[in-house]
């Protein structure tokens, strides 16, 4: 590892640190240390970092704003990559919007709406990055990334690069080609449509008000914990089973929204995992449905 670190520093790969605690990098405020934590600032730095990691046989994963992610208490063996400020930008060109992968997905929605562009209203309550949203084919309110993405810039694990169109991303429910082939989104271009600013603002205000009433926005959460099963909603199943308020240590099934788990302070990843298993077991027993996690489980178990 020391040789790798020396080479990364020699190549000036942005921020490089060993044994970085990850709890401060996740919205759940949970997670042990990463063996190696990297913040490249450009596509070139990212490509070089991936080439060096590949050459040294060091596994890696990506962490955006840390939502939708549960990091193990033992931390992550290998490298964690977080894209830096060089990926935090947005450009408007008519009805096309180009955003760097570390740009806030919520902010992108707001900026697009203010510009009179419709199509991203659904993103107003998804607290992640553009790159994470593309990776997960994030969606809400009957829409998702697959409906608006024009293209995505990718750096593959060997450092090579590609630009994939919508079809090439192989989108499906909360899924993209990046679940099958290792790579990192660095930029995405969205094709939106011109719309009425007042109507866009009204729709976004309505969504925001609904979130305020139905989600624990001020608590430490990671967003929706489970994927919705076909023709149903995980939150409905969990609430109907009487599981709101179920606790494990400092982790609790939210009493506001049943598909959220709240960290009341000091919860461990193992507490959350145990709670998730208890919910899964109950729903499977009552409904014959095995809820699949929507959050990404990262790190050593």
C-alpha cells in the first residue's frame, strides 16, 4: 500500500489519505475507516488513479454524498474514491443540461426549473450526486434518469474512457450497466424540454411539501432502504406490518416514513443491518415478499 500511496502522490492525484473515517462522509453518519481515501479533481487524475489501483490489484468503490449507502463498522478494505470539485459544475445549452458527477442532484433540479426547463422535477428530493443518480437510475414521482439522460461520460476501471448514450447505459429499475461493468460516471448530459416556470415551480413546491410531511428530512437517514416490490410499495408493507418505531440500538424504523431508518445518534452499521433483516423477515412471513435493499452495502462484514 505504501508504494501505491507514493505513486499516487507522485502523480498528484488530488487528496490522498490512509485510514480515513467514513462516518463523516455518509448521510447516515455511519461507517468505519477506508484503507485509502482518494479525491481526484479531474478526469485525468481519476483515470490515472484507477490505472494505478488496477496495477496494484487494490479493490475500490465510489462514494458520492454518502446517501443511499451503508458502510460497514469495520470500514472498507481497499480504496474509496470521491470525486472532487473539478466534477462539481453545470452547463446549460438550450434544452440540454451537462452536469459534473459530483454536482448535487437536487440543485440540478432547482437550477433547471429556474431556467424554465422541465423533466427534472422528480429529482428535487433525491439527496445525492448526479453520478450516483445515473449509476442507480434514480427516480421518484413516476419518472427516473432513463427518461431524460442523453449521454454519460465514463472512466472504466482500467482507466479507459467512453461516452455512453441512453441505450448503452442499459437502464432498468434502479439499475444501469455500471452494476455489471466497473466504471465511474464523470459527467452526464440530460435532454429536457422547455416549460412554464410557474408550473415547474408549483410542481416542485408540491413535491417538497409532500416530502416535508411524509419524510424525516431533519434526521440522519440514507433515503429509502428497500426497493419497491412489483405493484406495491415497501413503505406500505412495512407500515401495515406495524413496524414503524421498531428499534435496534440507536437505529429506528422511522415513525414518519416506514421505508426510512433513522440514526438517532451512535447507531452502528450492524444495528441498521439487524433492523433491516428483522423487517425483511416480518414482511416475508406476512406477505411472502422478500424486500430487496435499495441502499448499497459497502465494506467488510
